[in-house]
């Protein structure tokens, strides 16, 4: 058991240590400084820009940024719909999988565009290799979109007073070419050498011990899995995601995949410090996020390692922890850790079934997505966190007797309005979605695997995962039907783009304002005290909004199990 | 007048406020406050539920219980209204007592428009006077209304306004020409032109501001209201979605339980006290004898980064006094002193008078034939007298030097030395010349107010930069600035220097406050973010600024900054307290909602409350009574401590954040113990 815990600690520590220099590199990329990879990527990028006749030096204001972001995302969405619905006759379909239904294609395309990857299909039978390749493309660009939006925020915060905030296409392309692509090549190579398939050959077949012939789905898995994690996407190649032996063959690949999904969100925090030349600010953000992460993660690991008291009473040995729904090659500790990491960061890949987690672990997984502010997805994490910073700045600014300001810019009615809308949207989508589902049990309860509190948790989890753009599932839910495809599809769109536009809009508005130099009366926003305030705001807003619904789900289940 | 020790709740004010609490229940009035408006809707719903039960419904529990909930919600509204009403009443009472002094005073209205005092007058009541009317006041008269002296000079007792018993001198021309209604002329005669139409004086504006009709929300109040409306909406969502959740888990929840949960969760504490806090800020300013023209000005005062302070009266006691005559070579002492006196005969400034004192002379000592007095102007920075063919000038070192060298004469080197020495010692040199030849230099000395450097230190800890404005030369200014501990100074300041300094600081994003009284201060007062005009100042200055200080006390700016900070802090801390309260309320109500159908949730009842009904009642009662408990804090404001922003945040977070979490746990438990005696 100690080895398992040590494995988790090592995985986490290595990631943090690597994130610091990587963050420095990211800051360099966005600042347009020289890097080692220039000779390789400059010609490639220039080729892209020449073909699409975009001048990457033309700067945009925040509105132009958002128009560019939405337009290009819409194009990807349409392309995705087309590919998924017509994959049956399009090339690269060795297994002869049929085209997707319209509602499933709608859900799939959106959820890959918005970096969520709520998969209501199974990779083995639901998509062709061409579709997988297109989804892989979306893995890259959806992560690039989030990172580019975050960098618009960085630029807005860096400038004393500015209107123009860089070129969106440039930021997005360099995110993909300079950051995601090189890292993906590295990770994919490691994964391929550990037994992950990398082929276009179609199904393999084996003869089992019983003598049956069984088809085994293969494909370009290693490449897919690398960017699935680096881009905090989480959409798996196989239905069982990273619990599948070919998607996560051994403990080492488990560590590499874990490392890949955490590295960019962590590095983005440090890159903010390097980019703004405010390292203390980065450490404040890192500190708050880490405290939040540990509070969610440590108890979960403990509960999972302790095992299920109801089963223990029946005389089942709980020595290895709560192993129902988990893989023996990974173990309960690493699965517990993964379940929180993947929900805190908006990856949503799973290496164990969250449906089988202990009730309170399930609650922690949901809370991770309900807070949606600790580490977070590629770029999106910092954007979400920024909203909480604004709220905390406002309240604490008042508490020290000054009208609130952040980095020398006054926070006024308009910024508060946007921040409040973004903060409200998250509980609204989760609670209203779940309420709708609960109000029509005739349609929804047939899809539930479990009755009672746990069934309620399954519904709550599905909308939480959608609203947090996470994409993991409690997986007790039969979710491939029009109700779930369409409702979660809309939740996905709203919960992706509004939390991107909101913070960027605030940053754009702030950037235009007059800069107020700091004085002794100014509240320092890079101090531990302020960090505490941010944490309190996050905890109170999420705890307050979700406490009643969690009571009826996991908390009720927990108390009934004792 | 300064009744700062008066209790917060005087009986007559409380009666008036109680009446107002009911009047303010009008939904159209309450609509301005989204948090309390939703509580009102909840109250109406509970009222309907009570009627529903009376007409035979049995699903919503007993009538008594529902009716009690209704009453408590109504009480919550009344408490919130009372907070606002008492703050209004206090402000109005304070302003009224100021206004009463000037009501219905007979005035001697001038009917023919001739100069001098031998003009026809007619007795009218003050209320009938219009702007532009001219009246005469003699010794013993009460001044009927605000105005500006256009002729004469008088000593005036302003104690009715300022509480200061020493009489002051007001005279035509210059910066001390304003008189205030309600004050009394003690000696001499003045002719005054009415400067404000009836009902439009600053006091009237202030009263209107307090009464709410013209009270506009400040930008910060708007932003805070958005935050609170957001929190209210979150709980609308939480409570509305709870219904299908509860149905799904077969847990019927009564309407009263929904409404109670909702009202407890939304930030009623700060929502109920918000406008009271704003009004109390203006009240506090008024109590400090400062009339504010808008609530925004008080708020802005809390943000001030730079404070422009006049040296005289603020940093130094009163005025400089002549302490020495230093005669130039080749001039007799007597000749120099005689000319120094001559140059100061017409000089009404305290410095001028102190020269006569030092020379032990009076204006009548020397007789002059047809003297022509040259007034001091900020441009020439010298004054003097011309008679026969003698031109005597007295002024700042560099202005006299220009005069002397332009005439082709030498500026004596020993006087040059002497001037520097005086300046280095913090004194002010005044050079006297006769026909463009230097006679000598008069040394004036300043005395720095005791305790002023501690106040500047306090300001520095608040993050406020202090700037001394003085007409002194840079050397003198530097000496006094260092001695008093100000951060910067503007020496040899002309009115436009102040203006330029303010503009420069504002371009750098700073907020600037200044105090002024003269007409030439008016542009700078208007330019400054907070401009405090002295009540004794000219009408133009008072119009230009956004506050008027009745005490004419230049150190008042420091107090105003603290009042502004207090206002914002009170808002912030009570918001934090209000939101932190929700944690305990959740633990009271949520188990109560579900325990009947999910007994396992007893584990969440960590306070061990008696029954679901008593738990809900206790939470609602706590929610209501916390408002009156906090009214004194809202009215008095949270104390500001200049200990640095982070330390202050830690302190307030500890008291109001942690306190806000813990207090309701105790409060609700105690109330539950009492309530459970009955149910």
C-alpha cells in the first residue's frame, strides 16, 4: 500500500517540478521570444498563415478575438458533424462502422470542439479511423483555443493601458505547434513503446484460451492518447477510456498519462508569472489551487484505499481498497488520485469507473467539477479562476476600505456584472439540467443504472461533467439517446464559451482603463492572505450552491451506508 | 452642535423611524433593493399560504407555525427598513438642527442700489429672499441666509454652525467673504448679497440627499448590489431546482420550508443594511461638520492617494510672524524699519500685521501724502506703497531681486546670504526695497502644529501621499516639509501650480483631494476628485468643490479620508459576514428539510437542533434579529486601522469572516433551545 501512495506522490511531485521550466518556455513562446524550436516551426507556421492569408501581426481587441474564436469553432463543429454522420462511406473505415445519428453526432462534435469529450458512443464501434483522426485534430485545436484565450487575458493584464491584445490566430497556432505538438510527439513515443497500438490496419484478432476468435480494435491509439491528455481533452479511443488495457497498458503509462494531463494546466499558472513578471502572483494562484486540489484529493484516496464498509461487513477482504470498478494494474490509490485529477483538471479521462467509487469520493469528484477552478483545463482553468479572483478582489477591496482594484485597474459595476453572470451560469446549468432530468423520470429514469440516491448522483454527475467541460461520466447512465445528447450538448456550448468570453471581456475592459499605481493602501493580490480570500470565495460559492443537491445524492448515500 | 456623544437611538428619532419602517414596505420603494424585494415576495407568499390553510388546506402544516414564519419574515423586512429609516432620521435631524437656526429670521432688505450703508431698507422674512438680493446686517443681527459680503467688515459668531466660540472676521473681497445663515454679527456692519435661492443651499441639498428621493446609488454601491443580486439569483436557482430534486427522492417540502431556506440563504443582512451604511457615511461626514454634495464624494474620499494641504493653518499654526529685521549694508536700521512698516500699512494679512507688531508701530505712526497702495497678487508676489516719488516694495526674494536687477541695481550679497540662511532655518524672508534698492530683509518664522507629523505618518500607512502647498520659496518649503513629515511640497505655489500638480497626479491614475477657500482655488477644487471648500470661502469655491467644511478646519481632510474608508469597509465586512452566515444556516435547514423522509441525514444535524420545525424557525429568527443587532455597527462604521492593507484584510477576515461562520452556529443553537420550549 505504501508503494502505491509513494507512486502517487512521485507522480504529482515530478509534474510540479517539470511544470516550472515548462511554464517559462510557454511564456517565452507567447511573448514571441526566440526558442530552440524556431527553425523547425517558423516555416510551417508561415506556410499555414500564407495559405489562409492571415497576417499574424495584425492585433485584435478583445471583441475581435472572441469573434475569431467563435467563428473558427463553429466551422470545426460543422466539419465534425459532417465527418461523424458520413463516416460510414468516407475512407479510413476498415471496421465498417456506420455513420452516427444526428443527435449523437451533434453531441460528439460539440463535446470535442469544446474540449469536453462527453462520449456517448464507444470508440470501438462508434467511429471510424477518419473520425478518430478528426477528433484528434479537435483535441489539438480545442486545447489551443483555450490556451489562446487565456493568453489574451495575460496580455490584457500585462499592458498598463491597451486596446490591442495580440492576434488570436497566431496565439492559437503557436499553442498547437510550439507547445502541444512537440509534447505530444514525445509522449506518444513513450506510450507506443509501452505497447499501445499505432496502426491503421483495422481490427486484430486473437484466439482466447477457450478457443474463441475475438476481434480486437486497434488504430492510431498512441498518438490519440498523448494529445487526449496533454490537451486536457479526455476523450478516449476506446469506450472504457484509460481503464482499457490498450489505452493504458501499465503503471508507467498510467504515470505518463497522469503527468501529461496535469503538466499544461500547471505550467500555464507559472507561465502567467513569467509572462506578467509577477512570479508571486503565480505562486498565489498555484497555492490556492493546490490547497483546493489536496483537500479534494487526499480524503478521496483515503476512502478508496480503506475500501467499502458495506462489503467489509459481508466479509469481503478490503486489503487492496475499494477495487470494484478499478484495474488491478493501477490499484486503488492511483485510481483515487486520478479520479480527482481528471475532474479538477477538465480532462475527464478515467482509469476506473467513478460510478463504483465510494459515495463521498463520488461527491469529491463532483465537487472538483463544481468548483471548476483548481488547475482546470488548458487555458480554461486560469480563465475560470480569474472570475473568482475578481469576486474576491471586490469583497476584500471593500474590506480594506478602498474601492476594489486588480493589478491597478478599478473593478466596477460592469466587470461585476460579467463576473456574476459567469459565476451564476455554472450552478444554473448543473442544477437546472439535473432538475429537468429529475422532473421527467418517465424519460430519464429508464437510463439510470441505479435507483435512489445513487441514480440521482448519476444524473447530477452527467450535467456537472458537461457544465465543467470535463467529459467524464459516472457511467451508470445510458446516455446515448436524444434527451441526454441534446440537453448536454446545449449545456456544453454555454458552459464552454460564456466562461471564456466573460473573463476575456473583463480583461479587455480592464485593459482599457486607467492604470492606478500601487500604494501602501493597495491590497496586494499576490499575498497568502488574498489567496485565502480567493479560496474562501470559491468554497463558499460552490458549497452554497451545491450543498442541497449533494445532500440528496452522495451525502444521503454515505449516511445510509453507515 | 457637535453632539457626537448623543446616543445612536434617540427616542423621537426611533419613533419616526418606526413609522417609516412601515411606509417603506411599499413594494415600489422596496424594488430599489433587490435582496429585500425578494424577501417581500416571500412574505406575500407566506401570507397566501396562511390564508390557504385557513381555507382548508392540510398539506402545509399547522396555521400557527406558518403564521409565525410569516410574522418573522415581515419582521425581517421591518428591521431592514428600520435600519435605513433610523440612518435617514439621524441625518435629517442633524441637518434640520443646522437649518432651524436660519428659519424665519427678519432681514433688512436693501431697496435702492447705492453703495454705502445709508440706504433705504425694508424688513422682510428670510424665506422671501431671492438670489441676488442685498441685505444689511448690523451688530446683534442674525444673518438671515447664505451670502457674500459685498461691502464692509464684521466680526461674526459662527458657533451655531461650527461649535467654535471664538468670533471670526469676515470682510468684503478676498477669500473670507462668505457668511452663513444662522450665524450672528457681533460688531460692525456688512452688506451681503444672497448667494443661493431658498431651498437650494448646500444644507438643503444634503437633506434631500439623505431623504432618499434624490439619493443615487454610487458606482460602488451599484457593483455591490450586482454582487448581492447575483447571490440572490444563485439561491433562486438552488431553491427552485430543489423542488424536482425533492420530488425525485419522494421528500415533500412545504412552501414555508422553501421560503425559509431561501430567505435565510440570500444575503439579507447586508441587503437590509446597505442603504443605511451609505446614509450613515454621509451622516458621519455631517457630524464632522462636513456637508457632502453626493454620496460618491464620501466614497471617493476613501480612495484618495494624494492629499494637497495648505501649509498655513494645516501644518503650521496660524500664520508666520515677523521675528527679525536684517538691515542691508549702508542703510540705517531706523530707515529700514520705517519702510518695512510703510510697506505693510495696507497689508491686512497676519504677516503684515506682525511686521507692525515687531516694529512696535501702528498704521497711524507715519503720515503719507496721497499714498497709492499696491495690493499683493499671486503674479507679482509683492506688495507695497507709492507716495510722492518713493516706491516701496515688499515681497518674496526672487520677485524683489527681479525688480532690483531689472532697474540695473545690484542685489547686495550679504542680503542674498541672509535670505538663504533664513530659508534654511525654515523661516520666510521678505525683502524690502525702496526705489528698486534693497533696504533689508524681514524674517518670518513658522510654528509647526504639534501632533501633525503623527497624522501624516498615519496617512502614509493608509497609502495617502501628503503634499504641502505653500507660497514659500523652495528652501523654506523643504525645511518645513521635512520637519512636518509631508511627502512632497509645492513651493512658491501659484493657483495654476496646484491645478497642474493635480492634473499630473490624475494622469498617473491617482485620486487627489484638496481643500481651498479662495475663488482662485475654484478650478483646482473642481479638478480634484475630492474638493473640500471652507464654509468661510467664496461662493465660487463652494460651488466648485464637492464638500463644504463648516469648521473651516484644514485638517478635516484627514478625517474625511477615514470616513470614506470606513464606509467601504463597513460594506465589505458586513457582506462577508452575511455570506459566511449561510454555512451555519445550511446546516440548520438542509437536514430539517429531509430528515423526515431520509432519517440517515440526522448525521448532518451537527448542531443537534430539536426538531425540523424548530430548526427552520431558529434559522429564520436568527436571520431576522441579526439585522437590528448590526444596526449600530452599520451606523457607526467599522473602525479603520492604518496597519497596511494585507494586515487589515487578515484582521477583518478573521473577525467578520470567521466570526460570520461561527456566530450563527451559536445563535441558532441558542434560539433553538428557547423555541423548542414551545414546539
